[in-house]
C-alpha cells in the first residue's frame, strides 16, 4: 500500500509541473471562451438530483468517506457534503472516462466550502484527475477561507501522451501520508457545488460492430462471431449450457479507417458476458453483467475477469454463485437467483485476498474456480503468477506452488480453514476441477518461463511447455501433490489456429447429454478481422473431451469445426432474435422490458445495427413433415423500406418468405409473413435488405407457426328410438396411422376415448330423454401427432330430426 501511495505522490507532483506555475502559486488564469461545440461533461454538477453520478473516490483501498446531500448549497436546492474522510483523497468523484480526450483543453469551475471549527483559517483544495493505477493529476486548485464558498476557476490541458481510458475527477485536500495525525488540518468535512468541466464534446464511441463473418457457416468455433469473450466457464442448468466469459469486447475500439483496435486493456474490464445454448451451435446472447466498478453489483471491486460459476441449494433455495477475479490481487463472488440473475452481492469486501489463510505467498490471488462435490461440500481453486523467490530456481520453474484450493462455507460466500497448495507442474494460472467416475481432475495453464520462474530453464521430462493446459488426477478434491500430474490436456492454441493466436489460455469442463466438453479461448475472431496480427481479443471455443479406459484424457485437438449439434432447433415457439449459429454485421443491445423467452428476471436483448446486406442464421432447424406456415417477428423500424428475407440452407438460398417491416418508425410492432415450402430440417438465414447507409430496424424475437394440418377421421351421426325415447348416435373412425384421442360432444352429453387404434371407431348413443329431437350437430375433437407435432382437429357432423311413438 505504501508503494502505491508513493507512486501516486510522484504522479501528482509531476502533474503539477506540467500544469505550470499558475497552479503552484495559486494563480488561476481566466476561463477560456466557451466555443459553440463545447459542452459540460459533468452530470448533475449542481447536485439537484441528489448524489446521482457521484461517489466517494476509491482509488486506494484506504480511501473512504460518507457522501450525502445538504441543503446548504451555493446555488439551487442541494450541495454535496463529504464527512468521515480517511485520507486526503477521500472526496466526491465522478467518472469522466470516455468523455475527455488527450490533447484537449478544458475549463473547470466549482464551489467549495469548509466550516470545521477546529480547522485552519484557510485551506487549499485540489480538483484532481485519476487516470488509473498510480497516475493522479492535480488540475485546478483554490485556497478557501473557512466558512465561505470559494471558487475553482481554471483551465487544464490533458497531455497528448496521456491514456484517458480511465479518467475520474475528484476533489481533495493536499496529500500527506499520515493525515490522521492532524485530522483538523487534513481531513476536515467540506461541501461541493456547481461543478462543471467545459470542453470539446466527447467523441462518438467507436463502433464495436464486427462487420466480417467471424464464424463461418458450417463451422461451430468460435461459438459467436459478433462479439468477443474469454476465459469461458460452462454451467449446465435445465437443459441449457450457460457460458460466462471475461468481456473482451468492453475495450474493443476499432479505428474507423483501418479497422484495427488498440490492444486489449484488462484494467478496463469490469463486466462478464453471458451466452447460452441448448444445442452447442446456436447461442443466445444474454449481454453483460455489470459486476464491478462504481455502478456494479459489487462496487468495492474494480475488475471482473475469469469467471467461475456453480449452483447450490442454500437454506432451501437454489442459488447461483458467480466468482471472478478482481484484477490480480483478489477474487470475489456475487449471487444470482437464476443463471441470468438478478445478481446481488452478499459481501462488502473481497472473498479471497491477502487475509485468506494459506494464500499469503500467492502472487496473483485470482482465477477463482468453484466446485461442489457430490456430498454438497463446496471448494474454490484460485491463484497463479510468479513463484516465490525463496525457492531454488529449478523448483520455481517446475513446481512453483502458486495455486491453492480451499473449502467454501455452506453459504458459498465465505471460506473455511486454510488454503492448501496445488503442486501443479509448471503452473501459471487458470485452475479448474471436475469429477468423473469418482476421480477428481485438476486442469491449469502452464507458464512461459522467465525471471518470475527462476530464469531460463527446461521443464522436467513430460512436464508441459509454455502456454499449455496440463492436468492432474486425484482421489480427493484437496490433495494435489506433483505425483498426481497426468500430462498435457491441450497444447497451445497457436498449434491449431496459427500466427497471432498464441498466449496463455483458460479452460473449463462440463458434462452435457452424457458427454464431456472442454472450453478454451483463442483470438480467432480477432484474426479474421485483422489477419495474422491480433490485438489480444479472445473468443470462446468448445471441443469434445474423451477419455482412455484408464481414465486419462485423450489430448484435445482445437478445430474450427468444433462439436456436433446435439439436437435440432425447435422453431415453433417464441425465441430471442439474438439467438444464432452464424451472423454478419449485426450487434446486440439491452432494452427495457422482459425477455419473451427467458422471463422477467432475464435481461431483454435485441439485434441492432442492421444494415442492408447483413444477416443472421440458425443451424439445423426442424420444421417437421407438415412444415411452417408463417413467421412472426417483433421489430422496431428505424427507416422505411426494410425487409427480412427468409432463405434456406445458404445466405443466397431460395427466398421462402419476405417480412415487410412497414410499421411506424420508432415503434415496436409485430409483423407476419406467409412461408412457402418450408418443411424438414434446414439451416435458416434471415437476410436483411433496405435503403443503403442507414440502420434498417431492430429485432426482438421470432416465432414460426406450423401449417394447419388435420387428423383424418370419418364421421357419421344418426337418430334412433329406444323405448319411445329419441337417441342421437355419433361415430368417429380413426383414419390416421397412429392412435388418437377422440371426444364426442352433443347437447345431450359427452364421451371421450383415449388411444383409439388406426381403423377403430369411437361410438356413443346419447339419450335425449325426449320423444323427439330436432335436426342438429355433434362436435368431434381428435388429438394426436403428425410428424412429431401435436395436432388437434375439430370437426362437426349433422344428424337428422327424429320422432318416436304414435
């Protein structure tokens, strides 16, 4: 902590020098004229909306304060009051990331006041920008007189070399390492009002839409082609596989001209991406979980990498526990009511950190992977990074002892006991455990050598090389001596996908439909966008995992072909439009409302950024023998003249239906089109056409309707007399090739028959209890199946009038 604070101090001193003597002497230049294009980048600077968009600076773990609204304002109804400050930097903060630009000049104004009775007569305050890490820049200062509102009023220019991917503005008193020795001088309460930062409007965000076909039709890897995702962790629940991933797309910002993005910045990632599938080829995009950061589920964490998830019944309620790395220094967990949330944090501090018994020597306390054993006991595996320098060089390289296992409490959000060493050979990170036939399998990613691992060395015979996935087999979930090492599960992905796809990896294993599957990542989508030079943006992959008779694993081969589709896609339901096997040129976004397929607790996404020539496609859709009659889409038109063309088996295949998106622009509506010749199993392509150069429409969901089909049945009805009473007799013969249910309904009674065999009759004579009956009809309902589709046929049959007696 002291080292971080010292780095921060040097950053602030250097920053003062760049601003110049006007700040060092307290002189403030007059504000520059505001240009027409300038805008106020601060939201709710007058605190009229309370504390919206404001929070207490949390750049260091020791920072802390209470922030509240106060009616003692310089103007308007409210100001912000900060109390209980623990450091000089503990003050009101607003995130300006993505708003300010390097090389641009800005004018900053604000009002500040302190009234502490024991405080000094005057006090200097700073408006400071935190650019991430230990980089702090004092922007504008003011010396305030106790009890009076003072005004910040100055300009600052962000250096052209300064990274602004993180830019957080806050207000503070001059830094000292020991403010608690004189809190009246250093930690006084103060009030803030009327904050503005005027300058060039923020640039429009770079389009993240991937315009190339990143997942080729017929191929099943990478899993998705419209966004990135790394460190995939699979969870099976209710017939679906859910994949949780580090949101590599969060920092993706391709240059509009070259199409090349800057390299991935892990420090900016605080979201987890979720997709799911019921067939392992068509994947539904569920968007991102805002895990960390000021607006995250767990705002006391800054990052969310390498997720791991499991489920467990706690106090009679099934819950889902999503673990993640808070950077390299700690790990945490949030809790969900379903695989898609909603998510809450049951903790107010990180789960795994320097306080965790047995983890003190672990350099990187990250990559948490949960495992719940058959007896309900949960475990967590975590850690990685450089080996301890206290070990001999050969041991640092071959057996770095940098990964740990620990028991979790029954609540799943606490640990029990002391973490045990996992002595995985050449280990680096990404520990993961699964169980098969009573044996435990631990897989992990190996390191690349170097000074962190004892210098230049060769691994022991049979040990993994750099960037490979090794594995161990044990009889217990907490016992992982080096003797349990079993070999290399997966070589480095560059062996299969070529130049630009190397680097470390992260894996998981899940069982689905009686088979085991291995997840990993590779920058294959990044490669298809930019060629052999990639920028580190990774994509999820799956391969089937097979075993030898002795329980060892057959080494996995990475392929673009991926895994087989485990079942055909069912089109006869409402399903999300952001479900596809392949796509070109589209993106997704979250909108208000409930998901039609997954319910109110799930986020609702739509397909957006749809241009002329874009398309999405579904793999192996089973329309049955009777086929589909129509397609209904929920759409929001953004321009006139848009259409959806439905094609079979190829993006240029025959058009079997056209949906005209001719609804009022800007409004959600349902549109339906008749289909022609759609039966059997096909890949289905939705191709989008309309005016060039504009977004055409957004799509929420689809549903196909089956052709109306009837079960064949022969009906007869008659009247007859028995003992002076009139009867209506109804008969239905099953002409179908399978058993059916038949119900006979008249005003005089009803009779149902189950499993009427082919060629057999359902017959009933109904007593009218009268001597005569007028002409009328009977209703016959026949239920059965045609081509795997449940069908109900309703028919009527007429009977004549009848009179009985003399």
